[in-house]
C-alpha cells in the first residue's frame, strides 16, 4: 500500500477527470445516443410483463433447465422460433442516477488504484513522462475499454455498441495516463 501514499493525488484526480470526460461524452456528444433501441409495441409488452409478474433480475430466454434439455426438440424449436435473448429488469421507478454515478466514480477510482499499483511496479519515481504515460495508459485502457467485449461475445450486445464503449474507454485510459504522467513523483 506504499504506492498509494505516493500516488494518491493522481489516483483521485484521474478518477475525477475520467468522471468529467464520461459526463461530456454521454451528455454533450451523440456517441452513445442510440445505444438502446425502442421495444416494438412497448406498452403491450410491458403490460404483459407486469401481468406475468416479472421481477427484477437477469433473464435468458428461452432457457433450458439442463444440458439435456438444451438439445431436446422442444427447446430447439423454441430457439428457432425466437425471440432469443437476455434481459435485465431493474426495480420499478426512476433510475437511481446518484447511486449509479457514485458507483461509476468508485469504479474509476478502482481502475486508478490498479493503474497506480502496476505502474509503480514497473517504474521508479522520476521516470520519464512518456514511460509513465505508456504503462499507466495500458493498464487504464484495459480497465476502462475491454469491459463490454464479453457482453458482445456471450450476450449478443451489438459489436457497434461495444466499439463505442471501447472508444470511450480509450479516452478514459488516456486521461488517466496523462494524469499519472503529469503527477508522477520526481523522487
């Protein structure tokens, strides 16, 4: 934990700067504007879900209860008829933006802590700006940019949406790298 004593300022500031950059990207640019599509016949689908008592949780459909059932003709017919998908249902009511923004900031802090740890293992105080930028940037880009790839692989998230999140994550990684290189201890 000695690295945190030396690098607390770039850890905190990089998280603040990433928070600001993400706010600009999501509120002032159209980059993520169309990440979600409108559900056809939304009112009817929502009424049916309410009537069925669908509760908050993560769902896969159609879902087999066993490996054996996955290869049954009945399940394969359901898969072929569709729809096939994954669904996350949140608790009813407005989205808790304050909580979510707080958790996003905490996530950014965690990425910055790992960035500090790995960069401090690779480089000594007084390291050149570009060396710090490269190491810190690599770690931070990995922390911010690759998180959606498994959702495209396993859950069918559009690769276009994933590419936009990778692009945003690269920006966050570069912001983190610049902050660490700027505030890297001289001795």
